[in-house]
């Protein structure tokens, strides 16, 4: 009986880890990188415009 209890401990840990993993990943499908990529594109365009400056370097 004691061996059965010791086998249930890792089993419960695996089940708990699976439940936590599914809970932690629940909102990742709803998020997108759209706003971040738009901001990066604006940043790149601004750097390209200011990079063609007057010093000729």
C-alpha cells in the first residue's frame, strides 16, 4: 500500500502540471503580435528617414 502512495505522488504532479500548463496557455491563442509589429515598422521607417541625414556618414 505504501508503494501505491509513492506512485500516486508523481501521477498527481503530472496531472497538476498538465492542468497548470493548459491554464497558463489559455490566453496565448487570443493575443497577436499585430500592434508590436506595427510599432516596429513605424520605428524602422523613422530610423530610415533620419538615417539619410546631412552629415553623409
